[in-house]
């Protein structure tokens, strides 16, 4: 590769890199070069043929929420039409309980906007919880709530102490109390398990809440997560997926970037940032090629360790940051057994006799019974580097072909699962091969108790993805953790990954950083990219779309969040 020069050089080609490049090209007016180690761009936005020919599955990012691309849909109106499309199942979240073949279905916002249908389902277990759920629904869809939520997602942390942000936080408090929640010091300091029990009476609803907390890479046994548990309640009816696969989002970004003149380089591994007198001047690839950067270098998607020790160097990053990065916790929750199954028939659950809609649930937990302590034990076993005993299995199952036929051949289906597993580093390669086979067999044994048609005779093929397999992505080493670093209190928000790096700057002038190791975390959303651009725009005097007439925040983001649900309702078939 010949030496090249761009205004902005981006290290990494995942979703954070792509979305940031869109803003740098259009609103920053920069020429941009993207350099990716792997054979393709997209990173966690990956949809591949898995399990068997013709069957497609998302191999990393899977859940899409309506706020994920709010600023991008606003600032790039073509983004949706190019393929970045949000959609929902009939039921967004739920669980089936083996001990009595009951189930709880939380209907999607697309199919149950008022959440009255969901409340009727909850009322089977607790009338009090049903009444509270309607209050949760009203709260979570209010302007006041959405403003505060989006403030926390789409602003750099150093901005969030401004008076207008604090005023919006104060404004929401009466509505929280009206909804029947008192976020006192005990609740705020509690674990998700304890918080769910404070909020609700029924074990069924407690279980669904805690299972999603776990899917958000939070350990349900960790203290000081009570406030986040409350925040996640309103998320359950909004759980959705990317129409056509999450890689469609990368395709949409790629189309926009090509038209903007952005250049892509795959099989181009970055070895080092070129730093002169404390200023980033470009990068050097592993083959020795030098890429110049007239204005900025960005680490987008690299781990905190790759940024500090590989890209910059321990000698330049500083002792304090180096020590903190060395001590980041990366082994807690997010080491996932993530399997794909090519099926002749979609799963047919016994609990469908209780509510037939449960067969069309996106995020479906398979539970022994309605005691959320099973989830707590799954977390404990994961931390010990083990799979739990079968009675403590809490896998989540989804079957996108039920809602989107493009995932499987006509008349066939593809299902996927997620459950916590050991860290990649806990076992040898030989041990992992045995464990992966054991998990497949155990999962079918557990699954079949809930859905009798889930036998090996129904399975055409299986793709076995584990934390050990995730080591092919260098930013997930050494444990193969989907979330990168843990979502503990010391590694969230303004502390993620460290306080010194949380606002997307580094000690090196003109070298910025973002990715899944930054706030909000390893999801497939625009937040980390957008916040990084906000910092750059502030530092360098770049165009600020959020200040344009009609785009003022947070109200424009509230509008776009609601727009996404309405767009899905208007664009794709709705079941009533």
C-alpha cells in the first residue's frame, strides 16, 4: 500500500468507526481514511450464513432499540432507506416457566402502544404489578423521561453537569414518584435482584426484568445497580432487531460514506500512532506503510489496552492511566455461549396453551420457574468459569425468521441463543471443544422440556460460538467478553474506561478515542461515536448539527426515538 494522507485517520472499521466517519465527512468537512485489520468492515454489525447454507444469523450485535440511531436518522435522512431499519416482534420480551407451563409476554411497543395488553398478562400474576406496569409505560414514554434518558446517552460526560441537564433531571422526579417508585438510597445501592423485588410482587415479572439486566451485561448480584434496573423497565417493550440483519446497518453506513468520498482499507492492521512532540501526526501499519493525518487520529473500536499500550505506548500514556487500564475488570458478565440453529420448524412452546403469542417472542427466557435467583446463580457460575447445572440454565432464545423471512429459506427457520459461559482464558482449546459440544447437548435437553419439537431431528445444523471463538476479535481478548470491560459501578458512565479517557480525549493532542469500552458500552448504537464527534466539534470548531434549527436537543432526539417505532409500525406488517 502506498503512503497516504487524510484529514482524519480512523483505526478500526466497526460500527463506532463508521458512524463517526459519517459525521467527520459531512459535518466536519474532512477527508477520512478507515483502516481495518479484518477482511471486512462492520465489526459487531455482522450477519453471516450460519448453521447451514441459506440460514443467516447475527454473530455479535443483535438487539436494536429505537434510540440507537436517533441522531443518525435525523442528520442522515437516507440512513433508513439504505437499510438501517428497526423492527419488532409481536412480543418483545418474555419468559416461559417449566414448572407450571405458564409464561409472561411483554408485548412490543409496535404492537401494543398503550401496553394495556401487556398489563392484562401481568395481571394474571399480580393486579398490583399490572397497575404499576401501566404507570411505567406512561413514565417511559413521557417527554420528561425521554429527555433525561437521551441526555445521558448522547452527551459527553463533561457536558452533563450543565444547569439545563440538571433541570431536566429534577423535572422527572415527580413523575417517577407518581409511577409508584421511590428511588431512595437503599434502592439505588441495591442489586438488580433486590431492586426488582422492591418494585414488583410477582416472580414472573421480576424474572423478566433481571434476565434483561443480565443481557445488558450487568451482573444481577452487583450492588449500586438499582437505578439502572428502574431505567431498564421501560426498555422491555422497545426491544427490537435490524430488518435484514445487523450488517444492513453497516451496509447503510458504507453507502453514505462511499458517496462522501471516505476511503476504506481492509487487511490493514494498525501498529502504532505516529506521535511527534506530543501531537498525533498519523499511523504506521504493520507492513510499514505510513498514513498521514492532517488533523486527527481516532481509535474507534480498539480496546482501552490496545489504545494505550499498542497505539500510543505505555511510555507516553502516563503511569496513572496505564495502571488503571492494567486493572480494568474484563471477566465478569458478557462471556457468552452464542449458538445458531437451522431448523425445520420454529420452536413450539408448551406455554403457548397459556398464551399462544409467546411463540412469537424476540427475547424469550427459558426458566425452570419464576424465581430470579436462578439468574443470580448463572452469574455466580460464570464468575467461577463454569456452566451451571441444568436446573440453573437461563438461556435466551430468539427466532428472527418468525418476523423477517429473509433470515431463513422458505418454510424454514433460524433460532439463536445466549447464555453466560466461562471466560475464554478459563479453559484450554481441547477443553473448549468438549464444553461447546456439551453445551449444545445440554441446551437441547433444556429447550426440549419447554418446546417438545426442539429435538435433534428438527435441527438441520448448528453453529457454536463461544468466548473462545471471540478471541478472533483482538479487542475482546483475553476473555472473549462481548462487553469488553465489565459494567461495574467503577467502569460505567464517567468512569468508562477511565475518568481520564471517558470524554474521548487522550493525553496526546489530536488523538481521540471511542468504542465499546466507552459509554454506553458494547452495543450497536451511535452514542459513543456521536459523543466523540461532539467533543471534536467543540475542540476544533466543527459544524454542530444539534444546533441547527429544528434539530435542537434533546427534543429532536425524543422525536426521532418515537419516529423509529412509528416507522416500523408503518413500514412492516403489524399484528393486532
